[in-house]
């Protein structure tokens, strides 16, 4: 699989592109995507695109939020300027924005965000008819179902998140709890809270590392092309997650068996203890950066 | 106002004709779980009890679930043309529009209206916001997304949508103020999250006999200043039926309190 990673500065872009990323994706804070981590200036973003082109890597602009109609012209101008500088494609979710792009004859390579909720081939076809050519699969789509979806639409590319780094308990875009780093200022994910149901303890059901490892293994066997590492404000943690993604991808490419791969994932994640980097929504700059 | 009941196919035997006839409309299916989707046999059984064709309710569909819906629609197109379908999946809507345009009455379910305009929530404990009527909000809903109204109007026309559903007052007002589509309002539960990791099965399951039934779990956390509810494989907050001149159908979701619930854990889940 090829690795795509979300970045928020040209400094980060340089680090990941020189250390094995096949693609970077990003947003500008003024036209933010679904996540908060974003470039603060278009000039810095263009520097990242230029670097990626020099290194023959790809770049994607995330415009995967729902924007007010009055912002559409500025968003289109922004996307066009970046395309002129060498941007390879745009990550989208909103059919209204896609139609606006088409009406204004802007037809970049389009990637469906996980927020498109593509759980079947007919939803993929809906987006393909709007020009989408790569689909981000939700982690709650089973590999066997994904195989049938991909068979129904030959020629499209697919992306998965690294399940042991990002497997959300609830399905996007149908989770309405406030989230850390979001506009509400929440400080906790509702899916990680401890609840009481009468006298008994209750947790929202999550998955264990063996399940997550099997999922990654099966999607790799299925031929999913892209492995995605989410952008986040916490750069040291992002760097650690990137190393995990590169390492696990290497194990898969070398043909490790299913059981051995699962054991490796469990050993690696437990040994690394990603919690030591702090929450992903805490802003932590690039090590040694002046910011 | 028309009174409607959401009826899970697995529970149709529990309701007799008298219980169902208290409602003007039976909505057969489930908006949140692929394991509780209706079959034609379920439709026929409910029709026999009530004398009316039930509204068929769908959810977010996996590929196999969509294939089962395709078979159901093929049978309905022959035997129940004009039946109302509550569509909660963009792919199902696309499919109906391609294969059966004009053969069914299409309603956009609440997952679809939320797809375009997600609701926004204040952080628990927030003092920042006020409710629609200027009072402290009970559920901390602060607004919705901003999918352009002209796009939504075009979308409703393109897919021949006659009715929309919601459980959110902001969404209700958006459709009431800007479209002429019929509006259903769901109560007493407003969606907060959907998952396939079901607490009643301890994780994701490919085969299920719906042990959840109508059970409603009341959840509390010291981090949330409102109670949360778990029903089937979705989480909710309580809401109230909004009486608005444009709402012509009130859709009631029945439930049974289940205070002594102990979570199941399957081999894929980490928590319990």
C-alpha cells in the first residue's frame, strides 16, 4: 500500500515526504476541512506542494467540510490556485460543493472523504458520477463487503485508515458528540467515557488490537491501494504514528502471515504506548521548531 | 397530525392488530440497524393486521443489505407499487432513482437529512449557548450545518422526494421555511451517534436475531450534563415532539426501560 499522511506545515511535509510518504494531504486554516490541523498560510502550503512535486510525490487538498454558499467562490479560487501550482487532487464530502466545482468547470482528481459514508457500491456510484475516483472506506465496512463494492466499480482507488491508530467507535458523519479540537471546545471524546447504566458499568463498544490487525491484513490482501494517517495538531505523535504505518506496511508487503502480523501489531502498539505522546488534539509543534 | 409507529420486524408478533391500529401509520423497519430491515413477508403480515401497507424504513446499508433491499423493492414494485420508502442511505436513493423512479413514494429519513446538515452540539457544561427559545438548552443542540438551500431544493426535486424526516428543530425549520416538502418529526429520541459496534452483541456482528428488542438503556457520566440513551446500535438524547404547522406526521419510537443491562463482549471488543 502507498501511504498518505495529513500535514499542517511545509516542515512536516518535508519530514514525511523524505521518510517514505507517497502523498501528503492538508487544508488551509481559512478553508478548513473536517479536522482542525491546518496550514496557517497559503504560501507555506504552496511550498509543500512544490517540494512534493520535486520528490515526485502526490498532494491532496482536503475540502471535506460543509461550507456556506457564500464561501464557495473563495474556496474554488483557492483550489484552482493550488492546482495551478501542481496540486494533484481534492478530498471532498459535500455533493453541493462537487456540483459547484463541475458547474464552474473545475474537475480535479477527487477523493471521497470518510464522511461520504460509502457503505455500498451504489453510494460509490453516486459519487463516481460526480467525478470521484478514490474512496475512503469507513473502518466499519467489513473487508468482505468492501470486496463486493470494489468489484462493482472496477478502476476506482480505495483508502483505509490504519485501524490500530484510528478506528472510531461511531460512524462518521453520524456522530454528533462535541469533540476535542472542534468548535464547541469539548475536552473529551464521548466514545471514551465511562458510563453507568443503572448499577452496571457501560462503555461504548470499541475493538481490540487483534481485530484491528486482522482488518488491516484483510484490506491489504483485498488490494486497497492507500493507507492513511490522519492529520493532528500533535506533531510528535503524528511522527510516531507515521513510523508505525510504515513499519506495518513493510510487514504486509513482505508477506507476513495473518497470525504473525496480528502478533506483531499487538506487540508493537503495546510496547510503543502511544499515550505517552499525549492526546492527538493537543498542539505540539515539530521537534526543534521555533513555533 | 398523523400518528406513526416505528415497528421493528423482529417485534411484529408482539403487536396485535388492536395495538397497531392505534396509529395511523406503521413504519416497518429500523433506521439504524441492518439486521432489522423489513422483508416482503413482514410487510404482508403487517398489512394483514392493519389493512394498510406499512411504510418501509431503511438504514445505512452495507453491500449485502443493499442487495436484500434491491430484492425487496423488486417484489414491492410488482405487488405494492406506490409504497412509501424511508430512505436513509444515499446509495439506496440513487438505486431507486435509477430503477424505480416514480414507482414508490420517497421519503428522506433522518440519517439523510443529517447527512446534509449535521447537528452541532455545545460542549457539556458549556455556559455559552442558549436554546431556540432563549432558555438553557436541555440537550445542548446549538445549530446545524449549512448545506445550501438551493442545492437541497434541487436535490429533493431530482430524487422526487415527497417527505423528509428529522428529530431536530433546527432541521425542521430549515425544511419548513425553504421547501414545500411534507415533514415528519421523530420523538422521543434524537440521534447522537450510530455504530456497527453494538452494545447488545458486544461488537460488530454479521448475523443477529435482534436481542436488543425495544430495550432502552439510560446512561450517565460525570462528564455529560445530560443523560444519554442506548437503543439498538445507536445513541440518543431525549427530545419532545415539536408542534409546527408543517409537521404532519409524528413518528414515535417505542422503548422499554432496561436498567439492569450488562454489556456483552465478543471476541473483537476490548471494553465491557
